[in-house]
């Protein structure tokens, strides 16, 4: 069963496609990986890879060519030694074809069906920048997939927060549909109307009644006096997971000040406080990446490293578990803990935790190259896929029916 990993960004210009290509190629060292270009109308992958494409999404939509046959390998030109036989990509059409670029529900459902049927271990979706239905329809309900930021474009963090909000609103709308089992827990009032009226108000950016979803839950609690329902809604929000990568990383201070801190603040202020966030890593600023991009050659292909055997992967994942999963401590925090053994050192939370994890990663990874960066992000991905529940990262199937989605969302329904 494939793990579907969407890659998105709040704005263009953060290097999302460059990241997606190199990330997917590196991931293919551990299993069949297909990268799908969903930034329709721009032919981003085709323009970034010096490969002849025989079939693309045009042939899938218009000529009924199965999506598996539209997968293009790197070929001898880019991979002469066939080091990456498990990588392939699906290109979008050459130029803009309106009915494909601005596809309607029929094409959306057809594309989702094709993606779900791909024979792969990992399917990476290179989504268009920004936020609209062609992004939301390919994102999971329980997490963000991979959000890409760069310290060079701080404004992207604000739109990324809007992506998080939009997914959560869509999730809550689903929970509050008329056929939701949620209504079995309440009785007396027209709760469908009450819930959706409240959602209408918080989703309206011009209505300042609720500043975020925490305020929404507080209002809900006062309106229905049903703790089981309130707790379920609260946990549905708080258990949503956010994953991000810092691209073109050029220093911990700038990244902390221009990306991590404002993003965390924006999520707390406009979405909800205390949501789980994980920095999957960064890709250092390197002129070599730009040079390779101009040649239409993925940077990770240059000076190819040896493919890891299974034991090596497992050893590295165990190391990641010890070092970075949960709370990472800076050298100064470890020194403080060592020098004050009789005193309890408070475990940081929220933004403090994010910044300390960033520091921990920096202490370990700062002197490594961008190839090492991609390997590190890939191994973190494998850790999440292998050792966390399926709904923690990415998805295993797009476009599930409302009944299927409700069953998954409500699996922890309060008793």
C-alpha cells in the first residue's frame, strides 16, 4: 500500500518543485517512488528534468492511457548507471489546457483514482503553490503532508497557516454533516444548524467573533453542555499534525526569526494553540543546486552515494528516534541539566520546543551538505511511515467517501 505524501507551499518561489524532485529521488532508494506534477499548467517537472516524456497527464485524461504508463523514468541521460531504477515521475501537460488545468469534479475524481492505483511504495505530489480546491482535494484530513518554507520568503508562512486552517475547516464540516454519528451523542436542539452556523462565522475572515478554533470550541462548550462532544471536537483539532521543511537554509537565527517563530505564532493566533509541529529538516543554501537546476539535473544525482541496505536504514532510524523524536535539547539546556541535578529543569513546550529541536538538529547537521540534508529528511519520513500510525503523516488513499472518512475521523469517538 503506497504512502501518499503531498508537498505544498504557501507561496511560489520557495523552491517547492526543486525540493519535491530531489526528495522523491532520494526516497526512491528505499522503495518504488512516483512523483506526480499537480501544478497543472506550468509543466514544472518537465521543465526541471532533462528527460523525454512520452506520456503525461494529457494522455491520461484525453487518450485513456493508464497513469502507470504515464510514469517517466530518469533514463540513461540523467541516470547512466541506473542508480535510481525505482524513481519515476508523471508530468503535467505541455502548456495550459483549460479543462485539465482548471479541472472539474470528473477530472479530479479520475486523477485521484489514478493516483490511488499507482504501483509504488511512495507517491509524492508536487502541488501548486497557494490554496484552492486543487490543493485541498489532495491533502489529508489529519496532517499537512510536507509544507516547504524558506527564510528568503517569510510571507509564505502566513499562507501556510491558511492551508492548515482550510484543512481543519474541511474536517469539521465533514464531522458536522447530517449523517454524522456525532449527533447520536446529543439531542434536543438542531445541532446541525448550530454547529454549521458557528463554523460559518469562524470561517468568515471578516467576522471577528472567533479569533481561532480555540474560541470556537469554547463557544461550542457553552452552547451544548455536552463534554463528550466538546472533547471530541477539541481533540480532532489538537491532534492535527503539521510537518515542514526549511529550504535554502542559511542560518539558524534567520530561520528562527523569519519562519519558525512567526509560523508558530500565526498558528497559535489564527488556528489553535498547542498543535503538534515537526521540522523534518532543512536544505542548505548552495549555489550548486541552482547550477544543477539550470542544467535540468536534480542536485542529488551528482556524485551519487551508495544505496543504503536495510540494516543501515534501521540503524539510522533508531538514531533519529533517540536524538530528535519528541523534545530535542540544546547544548546549553543539557549543560544546565547537568549542573543542576537537584533541580527540576522545566521541559519546554510550544515555540520553545520547536526552537530547541531546531538547535539540536543544527548541532548535529550544520556542517553537512545538501545531499546529507535530503538523506536526513528522507530518513525522518521513513521513521514516520514505519513507526507512527498511518494517519500521522500523509495518507494511504485519496478521495475516500464521506462514510470512509467519517469512520476514520470518528474511530476515537468518546464512549
